[in-house]
C-alpha cells in the first residue's frame, strides 16, 4: 500500500512533464478548467451524485448488517412484526 501511495505523485507529475503522451489535466484546483462550463458543471454534479449514492448504499448495507447480526434479539423481532423499516 505504501508503494501505491508514493506512486500517485509520480504518476501525476509524469503526465504533466511528458504531455506529448497524455492530454493536460482538465480540472485544476488553482486554475480555470480547460473544458467549457456546459461540460464541467454536469461532471461535478455527477461526481456529487455518485458520492451521495455511495453514502446511501453504505448506510443501507450497515443497517442490513446490524439486522442480520441482531436477528435473534427482541427489538428486531418486534420491528419485523410491526412491519417497520
């Protein structure tokens, strides 16, 4: 894992140094994006939507895991009998 973490800056700067092989970065934190606004706004909204979906699915999975682990307890049985979510 440590090798992978060290490798990230090397990959980033190699793309910038040898830009004949790769296109330059499209989104930068310090500069204006090189793509039109009509393209990067939907891109950022899609990224936000993906993070929200991931968070929701992680919470749903956590809830399911808690119910599976606690399936023999009284509160889970009461919840099932009541038809609760």
